[in-house]
């Protein structure tokens, strides 16, 4: 064998490997590499003849014609569509918002200003998200935003679309994702201070705070009863769209420890009955009491039921009611379900509302500055409905609510009355209730201070 050929074969033998499998794999790799550069290829070796000579060949590789692909890319670039997303900022106008969205379209701006449906976009609160698609010239193709009209109204997507030179706006029902969130807080000053942003950056929505007050107002006066060190845990719904918070829902369970006493409640709505849901204790008893502890959400008792010196007459006489000091205009709530028996002026009571409840119970609310909307004799009201506003009409020395609880027309001390709650759940409802309550008991256990998990959000 020629010494040069023998040397070359030996070097390739060492390079490619000593086994047949290794040589085949290595040879294939070399062949692909050489072909890729259009230089030279290595002829494959015979399966078991490692000492055969290696032949080289030269081959021209023709490059593909890329002009078609380049033209297609240029055409795509010419018709490119852009999607932008921005959040509403304080002080935004429609013009500034559209500018940040990349919209340079006077016709679109004029349409949004004039169209009844599209105008809702201009009332969005700070932080709300708006999306828009434009062409390469800034012409608006579509715009979308989410609108929430109060806690009880459905969430809507406002969609503005373009067809040729015309625009259309429509309301589309939003598809929301429901989440269940859990929070624990400790009272240091006030309820609202405790619900603001905590160390983990989370805060409770205002609607949830209002529900906490409503839920426990029959047991706790949130103006005067709260003490430093009180705690509460709450499990509630939130609704999201495309990863953005839209609104809070209902409190599913709450636990409030006030002055060492813990009050608990869980929402239960039986799908097998036509009656609405309500809050219950964990043993299945309804928590909706016959009467609120206070007709005002935040107030203090300035004069209780019993003997006192009359502030105007100056005589020692019995005060047949409870006075709640509060600023003029503070909303007054109906203490219980009933029918308006009287609404008008009545001597020393000034503007007064009397509500007749079941049996021989009634309540009176005096010295109002004005009455609530639609409050007149014969109108049905539910517990918590606003029936008027605090004032100082009649025989009054300052803004306050004079509240009377009457039995058979005679004023009684409401703190000494023990009115039974609603009827308990049936046996069938009780069984379904236990499953719901069990889940909430587990969640409360996780939220308590001795748990390793304090603040959670879970789907």
C-alpha cells in the first residue's frame, strides 16, 4: 500500500473510531458538514474495510432563490397590524389615552365621543386596562375595555370595531374567572386601617369591607366596640378577566374576634331550594337577627335608654330610646324587615320614620335631616335599607339619631330584648350545609396566627 494512503487511512481510523457503529455515525456527520459548506465530500467507507483509500470529490451546491420569500416578508411588513395595551391614568382624556395606544385616527376618536355605548370607555377608573389594534398608519381597527356598573350589575366588555370607514360599538358579556381569596388581619387602630395594604402588599376591596361591617353589625358596633388586638379572617370571591382583577364578589365566610369573643359565619345557598342564600353559624343556625344592634354603621351612643336630665327641659325624666351621635347626613338603616307605618314631621321628634315589623314590634327613627328615596307610608323595607339621614330636626340640641324599639306601641330597651332568629335549616339542607362549612373551617384554621400559612389566594 502506498505509504501516504496508509497514513491517511490510519488517521481517519483514529478520528472516526474503532467500531463500525462509531465510524458510520462519524462519517455521516463529516459528510453533512462538508456538504453544508459546498466544498468537498468524503466518500463513505466500506463497512469493514478501514484500510481502503479515501476519495475526494468536488461538487457545486446551488443556493435557493430567496427573492420570493423576501417579497412575501416585505408585503407582510406593509400590512402589519399592531396590538397595544395601556392602563387608565389619573387625569387621562380620550385623546391622551388613544395617543398612548398608538391610535392616530380622528374619525375613531369622534365616534367614541358621540356613540352612547362607546362613551362608557371615557368613564373608566384609573388602573383599568384598554387594548387596541391599529394598522401601520395608526388607524384604529378595534378597541376593547371592561366596564363594571356597580357590584350587582354584570361586567361588560365594550368593543369598538372598524369596517371600512365606519365604526360600530357593542356590549359583550365578559367571561370571568372566579377565584377564592383568603385574608387575615389584626386591628391596631380602625377596621379600614387593617384592611388597607399590608406587609404582603395586599388590601381588601372596599366592597368586602362593607360586607364585613354588615355581616357582624348585629354583634359588633364598629365605631365603639373595636379594640386593639381584635382579629378577623375572611374568605371571599374575586372575579378576573385575562389576568386582570375586575371586581370582588361575596364574602363566603367570616370570623371576627372582638374583646375575646369570636363570631363566625358562612354563606350557604342551597341549589335545591328556591329561597335565596344567607349567612349561618357553623352549626347551621341563621345569623340574620331580627334587628340590627345599631341603625348606623359607625356611631357612638350619646344617651342610652333610662332616666336622664332632659337636654332642653332640664328635668329628670325617662329617656325612652337610644341616641346615636353622628354627623348630619349619615345614612340611617332599617333595623329590621317591615313596612313604613309613618314618615313625616311629628312635634319634638322632627322628621321621623316609624317601621312596623311582624307581630306587635315597631321601631322609630327621629330627628332626621331628610328621608330616604321612596320612603313613604306602606312601602316595604328590608333590614339594612337606607330610610333617612341623620339631622337635628324637632327638639334636638345637635345632630344625632333618636332610636326607639317599641312593643305594642310602648318603648322598650332594645338591649334587653331577645328576638329569635329565622327558622333553622331542614335535615336535607343541613347535610349539604355541613360540606360547605367543613371547607371553610379548614380555611380558617390555615389563617389563624398559629398556622404557617397566614395570607393565601387560591382558585
